[in-house]
């Protein structure tokens, strides 16, 4: 991920191009705790290392399965998508000041 962020920034000649990433649904994180924890830890470290980057927390955001009981535990439900969009924008504003 670090190489991708740095490569895009180099390709675009924009060293301060913002990079945002975020976590998983609570349901997915619970079912795959060890893997999710490792990914989130790496994401946070990369954000710290590359600068102009931020990890967006997703704690409390429901999966499709939690909202409409359709078995889809990895994707956020509609309401959660709106909320995560708001959270991402908040982080974008914070890192671009």
C-alpha cells in the first residue's frame, strides 16, 4: 500500500496528495478479528509514515447483514455508507488544512 500511495503521488507530481483509508464493518471485524487487526494496524502505520494521510474509524457502522439480514457481512449498509462518507470528508478536511 505504501508503494501504491507513493507511486501515485510521484506519477501525479503531487507529493501531498491526500490518502484516506478506513476499517471494516463491526461484523466482519468480529468474524475475522486477527486478520482485520493486522490490516488496520498496517493501514495506520502507512498513514503515519507517508504523511498527508488518515485512517478513518468505522466502529459502530452496520453491515448490510446487520441492517437487512441478507448475509452480506463485509459491505456497509446504506446508512453506514453515508456516515463513512461524512467521516472520510472530515478526515480529508483535517489533513488538507
